[in-house]
């Protein structure tokens, strides 16, 4: 219920593929991650955190430290404000940074990166986020288009990582950009739990 009050990006940018993670999906992913022992009493990082729904969910679920990172300063202001509203500001740090610049280690990364579907310069965005996430933490939860599953399996094999669990969702994309023709469209999304292989 707490996550339902977190607003979407104040000025969504199609070049960054900024879509708000639906609260019910965010809550389910956080709940599952906690059930697998990947949140409570641990340090969690959210790469490309937007307004912070995954980062704040991790803080509410008992993470001892949460870092959210994004290039959008307006979204980060919302995330900071929501952290205070939810009284988890002491656990949460939000950084304005490009994913390639992020330095740090954590126990778990939970992220909803760009799908790399809109612009040519975003084409490899999902790969950049996965590579960085696996540098940061041994366990990663990451959102991706279900239709890219074969590609993701090959990529992770090359990165010496394995998929331990998959979670499937119908992800609603509301009409927020000028090029959208439908009021709302649903896409099949898969959340992968990945682990670095020894």
C-alpha cells in the first residue's frame, strides 16, 4: 500500500525510456526477493531508480542500506521526498549519476533498466545495466522484455552469470509519450534473478 503513493517521473523522457514500475509489480518483486533472503539486513542498490519505488520498497522491507542512482535529478527529488514521507530517509541515499560512473558494492541489485527499445543510443542500455549490476552485487533482480529472453540467456552466459528464477508480469505502459497510439498497452515483462557464477 505504501508503494501506491509513490508518484511517477515528473517529466518522463522517452530517450531514457522512463516508465513507472507499477506498485503491485514492484511490491511482488520486493516480496519475492525478500523471501529468497536478498533484502532484509542487507545492502541493496537500485540502478536507474527513477522516483525510487524499488529502492524505497527494499528499505521498507528491512534492507539496512539502500542506494538509488539515476541521471534524472527531478525524479531523484521525488525519491528523496518519498523517503522522508515513509520515514526511511536514514537508510536511503539517492545519487545523480550515469550507470557507467557508479562505483560501489552491495549484496543485491534490484533494477528496472531501459529496455533498449526506443532509440539507437539506448540499444545496449539493458546490457550496460546488467554488466554494472553484476559488478556491484552477487545477486541481481532485473526487469526485461520477455521476448528478449534468448538474448539475455546468451549474454549472461558470456558474463559468467546464471538465471536462478524468473517472474513473469503483464506490464502496463500508459500513454505518456507523443508517439504512443494506444491509451494503454501491456507488454510481457520478465524479472530475472541472476547470480554470478563462481
